C-alpha cells in the first residue's frame, strides 16, 4: 500500500519542535495539570478491579488475533455490514479516502457536514480537503471544537485541547461565537458550545464519524464518547460516513465486553463511557437513511508485515501512555508534529510514513517503560522504539550522508575503541589529560566545546578519576596479595 499523505503538520525533528515548546511555560503547566488529573482518576478506577491484569491480557489477545487474521475479519465485516444496508469503501491512502468522502458529500449537494471526533480524519487532512472544495466541516466534540475555532492543532488523543486552560477557551469562544459577555465557569463554556452546536445538529444532514471498533460478526460500528455529541451525529443526519482504520476490527460482539471496561478507565478515568453507540446498517424508522464505511489503509499494511512492529496496531487510542510519559509531560503533543503524539505516536507515526518522516520520534523516549505498564492491550512500546531505532540506523548506513554523519562516525569510533582493552585504556588516559582544560574547582566538567556542548547545557559531567578501576586492579596485582586477598599497600594502610 502507498505511504500516507494528507498530513498538514510540518516535518520538523522532535528536538527542534520540543525546544520551542519547552519555552512555553503555560502549555507545560496546562499539560502537566490535565494529565496528572486524568492519571489519578485512572489509577483509582483501575484499582477497583481485581481482574484488571486479566482484562489487559484478554484485550491484548483479542487484538493480536484480529491482526493475525485481519484480511478474514475485514471481509466478514464488509459482508455483514452490506447485508445490514451499509456500503463499504476501501481506501489505499489519504488521497483515495478524501476523494471517496468528498464524492459522497457532493452527491447529496451538501455544503456543510457535522463531525464526531475522528483521528483518522485528522490523519488524512479531511477538513482541509473539504474546505478547499467549498464544504465547511463543523467539529462537535467540545475539545475538537476548541481546537477548530482556535485555528489550532490537537495535542492529545482523548482531550485534543489539553494544552488550553479555561481562560484561553473563554477567549476563543468570545471571539469566534461573538459572545463578549461570556463567563469563564465550565458551565458557561459548555452552555455556549451547546447553543452553538444545537442549530447545526438540527440543520445539517450529512455527518462524518470515526469508530472505536468495527465488529466483524455483525458488521457493526461502535463509538464510545462522553458528551452525547456523537449520539446526535449518529441519529439526526440523513447520511452517515464513518472513516475507520483497517486495524479497528474485532472478531465478535462479545469482545466488546473487555474493551468497554478497559477503554474508559484508561482514557478518562471513568468506569463506563456515558454514551456507547453501536450502529448496524440502515434502519427504516431510526437514524440515517444512508450509511457508508470507508476502510483506510494509509500505511498500515506494511506494519502488519513486520512481526516486531505489528503490536503497534493493537492500540485502542486511550492515550494512557501519554498521561504517564515524562517526555510528553514536558513538551506536550505538538512537539511530535503528528496527529498521533506521545509514546504510541513515537512508534506509529514513523511506521505510517515508511520511516521517511518522524525518524527522530523513536528517540523521544527515556525507555522508562511506564507506557507499557498502563497500556490496556499490553503494547510493549519500549521494545518497538528500540526496534525502530535500529531501522533508522540501518537506513542511514545505506546512504553516503548517513555513513559520513557525525553520529555514525562517533558510534563507529566508540565501537573501535571499546573493542579492545588496550585501546580503551589508552582512550581513558588521553581523556584524563584532555579534561584538565575543562574541569572546574568542584571536580565537574561544566562546559564542553562544539557538539559536546549539548550535554553540558543541561547537566554537569563528573570528571574522570585520576585512577581507573583497571589501573587500580593492575597496580594491586603488581604489588601482590595476601591470603585473604588484601593487597600489601592496603594492609599497610590499615
């Protein structure tokens, strides 16, 4: 399948984007406060379940099995969805998905659509494509609405406007909704959004959604949410178009029992999502009269072929890994330059782009393992990060620029030096001499020149000791030992 297209994010490296965001103290405070609150709630409700680890294992097994037999379950889903009155479309990439959705909307001569929060639509740049063709999309999820009206980008899976505080949201609503007297209480902001959206629910006849799960057994689409906007978009319009990544399919309806327990707890710290909508085909007296599902590949098939990386596609987009990640806490989501931020984004984004984009993201991690500990489907993100780092190195080795790059030359030199005890000892002695120009009175190296300055900009380096362990050991052996293994000079000093 083709590599994905349609993203409107810049192609800056993670260090470049992160450095800029680290200077924004307000964003850092907003992100840290919000993620700490969500994580505390998650820990509380997860602790209530004595079988939490069993649920994690069950969810992991279901997702792994579905991915192993993905072709079979997608065909089963298409067959059952079609039988129920839906229409299934297959999209190789972002361009094809955008074309399909645009044609469906134009077929009904619609100039506006209402949207449920869908990360796949952000992935393919759907809003920009619709606007370029004279169609205005309206986000109905509160956080997505804040991002859209603020001409911003999402920074979190579950709470896209996590980086904004209440006062900033109020300013956006005052400006965009023309409400100069709007208060800053949560109920004031929610009431303003409700009034703004209700007219659109009742008037606009085409809706676009994503999906949390596709059920192969009965061709159903499952959407879970907390606000009720999704339920409005699923039931009021005449036409419903659901854009869904091919990895979202699960085999059986009963499998939802596991995920409807683990997803809300991991995502928002709720025991259950207030709104769980399961949509199957077209019904004469209820809901849309026309139902379409667009199955999106957009770089997912190559991930399936890599046994080590396949577990990436088990993700159910709960964002639990973002909420515990120390790197995400410091930078926020925009530093990842992708619709998929955080630890899972660090492994998903570069793979969706065939390692041509987001190549620095696998290094945006301390490998602390907190993400794996909270993942409800047990994706071993640190393991995949290391695997992808190896891929980056392999790619670099195939190019002249990579072979002559500073990091490659440095690692090759380190390998050469450390491959021999004598060379390593010589390097230590040379380092002991060279460091004398930089060691402060405190015994630390506080400033290093050239590319090494990156280390000492944020931390001090302990100076090499005057005698290495190898030197001490050689000196000890040279002077002999007692029966108890105490060197003569040690004995004399007692």
